[in-house]
């Protein structure tokens, strides 16, 4: 099969032998995959415990062509999405030590075929195309847990989502609008704020504006019940001010890195709940898919690249122009 292989000195599509299918596994012919910032961190060598060679890709939608156990025959021919979480463990509050995400060290979805445990398969939501479904798993799961489990979002609450161009942020916006929250956003691009409004956001401000914190407070007429941030860095201290006293600030990423001079006193004096969130349990993955089905959520796709141009997809992810998910079409529809 052909797969995008990351080696210490190269990153290109190669011919790769597919291992024998094991009992309990399915062979999935991938139709579409989607990129996440994680793939880029690994490509740059900025991710813990990188093992080479690696086939990246945590998101995928494909068709089951074979199974390793007779008992799983019912899966053959089904179009599925893959839960990228492996070995969360029994504690719903946090993943266990053996937790892994699909796509390094385990071979991922930027390949023509994937051998994966049958218990990672879920039927594709019927209202979505394979490209839309491929956009869902990692960002959808992260957004779902951040908003509803960690953030306990309620309808009509005021919510701030930072960096709305990001894949998780855009998904979080769609989920929050679906439950009737009042969503505000930040972005470095005015056109992304307009797009967010078209998706149901009340409004937003440009984080490049020197007075973005004040503008946001004016726009929202005060502070936010919940703030969901994947950016970290210097702007994080302002988010502590923008969270209502006793409110919740959920952190799922740190694109801008560590927070210099963290204003710790704001956290205790304002009685804030600063909560971390990563991926989610199998129950949350199933609940996310149900939610997407019930609310007919269609993930925002920024762009679709053919597999042969997958490196351009990475460039697109790194550009400041993208909004929503960057998708790679691996093979034609069934
Ligand atoms: N914990 C988890 O399970 C998990 C899962 C997925 C991702 N993540 C992490 O979450 C982060 C976002 O990932 P992603 O894939 O959703 O997004 P992404 O597609 O990598 O986009 C990152 C976004 O960061 C925003 N940004 C840049 N500078 C900003 C600033 N000064 N203030 C506010 N926003 C700013 C940009 O928003 P605009 O384009 O709107 O300007 C950009 O679109 C990454 O760090 C990733 O590693 C964590």
C-alpha cells in the first residue's frame, strides 16, 4: 500500500507492506483522512517520544474490507469512522498511563489501508460524506469533552472560544451553538469572525487588536461563564480576567506555548476553575457521534487535498488562512 511515512530525514509517500490481519482487527480501506496540529508537531520533532518510521494521521473514514475474526464479519462493507483513542482505561476523569493516540507510534490514517481493532470502529453518521466524517474524530472528541464534560456548558450560557480558525475551536463553536449557548470568539482574521457568526456565534474580536480584551468585554457585556482555550501563551492572563468569578476556563492546547508570568492571584481571588482537557473516553466518543447525528452537525472543512498532494495539506494547516479541518482524500468513494 501507499502511505505517508515520516523518517528522521524524509517525509514522503512510500510503498509499505501491510502486516497480516490479526484476530479482532479490521482492514479499513481509507477514503478520507484529516490533519491535526498533532501531526505537524510530530513532523517538526516537537512531540514526546517520537518513534521513526511513523505513519501519521489520527482521523479517518473508510470502508471495512476484511476482518481477522469470523465473529466480526458483520463489519465487512460498512463505512466507518475510527476512534483515535487507545487504552483510555477505567477512570473517566483522566486517561491511564498506556493511553495512545492513533498515528504514531501506531500506524495512522495517512495511508491507503489501516489495520485497527474492531472496537475502535463506529458507523459513519449517515448525514455526512466520508470527507466530513473524517474531519470529526479527534477534534470532535476534544471539543465534546472540553465543552460538556469539563466545561459543563449549559444552554444560554456565555461562552468564549479562542482562535476560532482552529479545528477543535470551530467544532466547539458548532456544538455549543447546537445547545443554544451564546458563543463569542477571537481570531486573527476578521473574515473568520464573520464566518463564525454565520455558523451561529454572537460575535468576536481580533486578538491582534491591542485592546482585544476590553473590546471583548464590551461586546459580551461582561465576562464569560465558560472560556475554552487551545492557545495558551501570553494572552492566557487576559482570559483569567475574562472568566466570570467562579467560572470555568478549559484548556485543551497551547499553540503559543507556556504562559509567561502567569497571574496566579487571579485564579484564586476570582475562584476560577482552570481545567485541562485531552481527547475523551470511548463513551464520550460515542456520545459525540450521537450528538452530531441528532443535531445534524456538519464539520467545517477548510480544504480537501488529494493524497498525492498531502504535503500541501500540511502547508495549509500551518498557514494562518485555514478555518476548520484540512482533509486528505485517500481513495475514491466506494
Ligand atoms: N488536548 C487535546 O486532546 C488536543 C486535541 C486537538 C488539538 N490540541 C491542541 O490544540 C491546539 C489547537 O489545535 P487545532 O488543531 O484545533 O487548531 P489549529 O488548526 O492548529 O489552529 C490553531 C489556531 O490557533 C489560533 N491562534 C493563533 N494565535 C492565537 C492567539 N494569539 N490567540 C488566539 N488564538 C490564536 C489560530 O486561530 P485563528 O486562525 O482564528 O487566528 C489558529 O487557527 C494545538 O495546540 C493542538 O496541539 C489538543
